[in-house]
């Protein structure tokens, strides 16, 4: 999941530099959603509620 987050952040940065604002926003929104999901899973694993 970390790979997907970093990929989306890189796409957002490159798109912003090249002037593709909408594509940058979409990639950044996807990265934000994945970050929230990763944090929730980490928190559940830290509390012992969820195990992979």
C-alpha cells in the first residue's frame, strides 16, 4: 500500500509541475484516501483488534 501512496504522490507532483491541475488533484485525493486507510489498519493492528 505504501508503494501505491508514493506512486500517487509522485504522479500528483509531476502533474502539478506540468500544469495538469485536475489530474494532480485526483492523484492527491487517491493518495489521501489510501493514507487514511493505512492509518486505520495500523491503528487496529496496534490495538490488537485486527491482524494480518
